[in-house]
C-alpha cells in the first residue's frame, strides 16, 4: 500500500515537498517548495537540488503557488521531470508569473532562457476544475485518481483528495493532503469545506498552537495601526507576500476607506510597491468568478475592492527609490505594501532601512514570520527597543511594531481541528507537516484528546 516520503516541509514551515509512493513503479509529488529562514541551509544550491528518485514520478500536484510550495519546480524540471503539473485553473494562471520571478532571482535574467523554460512549464500544466476527478495512474494493477477542493488559503489554492485502488490486493485507500488551509471569513475567498473522510491525512500545522482574532477584531487592529501613523505623520510599512496577502489587505483597506467619515482617511495613499504584486492583483481581478459571495456583492454595488481611487502602484526601481526617499523625508502618511513577506529581500528592505529607526513610522506584520528571518527579528525585538541586521547593517528599531495574526492566510488551531472534526469518517493516520515543533506538538495533543473523547484510535506522525 502507499507510503509517504518527505523531501521538505516535514519539520519546518517552508520547502513543502511530499512524495506519495503508490508502488514500486508509480508515485506522486505534492508540491515542490523553496526553503526559507532557518529551514534554509548555507549550502543553498545543494539543498535545492532534486536528489530523490523521480523515475517513478507520474505527476506533480501543486496545492497553491506560494514560493515555499513551488519554488523548487525549476530544479525539478532541470532534473528531467516531464510529467503533468496538475493544479487548479486559477493556479494555472498564476504559476507562470511566480516561476518567472523565481527564475530571475535564483537562476538567470536571460530572456531567451526564461522564455524557453516558461514554454516547457506551460506545456506541462494540466488545470482542473474544483471537485473534478482526474485519473493519474491506471495500469491494470492500480488505479489512482485525484480531486482538487478549495482550501481558502489564496486564490486557486486547493487540498488534494486522492483515491487509490490496488486491484491485486483489492484494497482501497483515501489520502488527503491539506496543502495550506485558509481561515474562515478570509477576504475574497470561500472557506474550505472538509472532505467526506479519508484513511490518511497529511495536515499543515503552521498555527497548530494558536488561535486568531476574529475578522472584526483584526480589522480594528489594522485601523488602529494606520490611525497611529496618521497621527504621528508617518508610513505604515507592510511586508506582504505578492500573492494572497496583498490582495486581501487591499480588499480590507478599501472597506475601511469606504466606511470612513474622516477626510484624512479619504486622502490616505495606499501604495503597492511591487511589480509582481501588481501583476498578481490584475490576475485576481480577472478571476472574479472565484471570489466569495461578499466580494461579489461589493462588485454588484459598483465598488472596486482591488482597484479604488486611493490605490497607487510603483513601477520601476527609480520610482521605488524616489518613493522611499520622499516618504522617509516628508513623513507623509501612507500605507506601503511591499514584498517580501518575511523581509528576506525585495523592496520592503529599502523602506525598513530608511524608516525603521524613526518613531513616526509603523511596521505592520500580517503574516507568519519564519524563524531566522529578519521579519521574525523585528517582530520579536522591535517592541523591546531592540535592533535588527539588514544587509549587514545594524538598525535600531524605533518604529512601532504591530502584528495581526488574524490576517494570516493559514487556519488556526481551532480551524485545523474542525477540518478533521467535520469529516464523517475521521482519518486513522495523521501526518503533521508545515509547522515548527511547538505548533506540531500542541496540535498533536489536541487531536489526540479530540479522538479520545470520541473513543477513536489515531496514529499521529512527524510531530517530534
């Protein structure tokens, strides 16, 4: 019967890559992500090389297009993988943009090489509708089908339902890979619905030890942080992933500005300083049919949640440098959303270096900050009046630092437990992945207690 091999994301929150070995001849790969923060070794290139056996690999299944789930895809193709890359239809539109950016950062800026690689990538993409069964292996001995279901994490995200039949032993098994599950009531996206049931569940545990504030609370925190900057005459710097978090924040900011009666809110500039985020936002607009009912209602009322009057985008690098210098010098109140989400590079770094030591400004974290990243250091030491090293430079943190876990695109402990609880047939084996040790241990304890209350047996693995 099938067994699972982890090539990343088993004991950390990045590098997700899980191989489901169906038998000696066939296997599937779920995600192939990049390592970041403490998960990344100094010998980065060696860590990224695909050194596991791909000769049996029949398909790569992409749960969503965040870089920690797809960033090693170029290395997989370079290793000779020519099989289908299966994803949802929205992900099929977003994936080439992500990989183009990854190629420019980690591989080459040669336009011809990138174009050739992109052509190969697009020839291998197989996009599926949600809830559509798709056969990946049927050779007489085994038949394996997959179905993608909405995960509510970012646009196009899915969890993977795998039905496996072994005709030689007449055994059937159901596997579910959660990918990254979203939180209920997230902007733009419908909440994930649990599957009917499964035998084996591979479950993310990023926030397995925490619960998020509700949406009204987190919107209030967001509003307060911006009010503080407006009062101080400063900029709110928001490190955010180009895809997902940026668009959700724009949606919430449009709502706050629309409802605000104060003129200074009406005049507040919302600046997206990321060409990639701007491109993603455009694709998000094109994928309106995948938005949730609340977002659809806003559109029908004539509002434009991702394209409102106060929204500005920064284009080339010269414009970026002028924007940093202008905001740092004048203290004009503004909200700047820029990548990267964990402050490991990108345009947010120049804002931080220019403004982090000035008390007029605010840093607002709206997503998970991995251990070992500059974002985690600012988050931990900023409220204590500490310092952080950015590009070899020590910078004292005088700006305000606020974290809103409620804007995380990840499910919290309650949501993860509910994902299992709402199945009619609970899994007998749960593999906890994509979480730091404390989160996995806390979720393991809660799951075991939940099973014990129902008198159900369970084996929970990879939690040590």
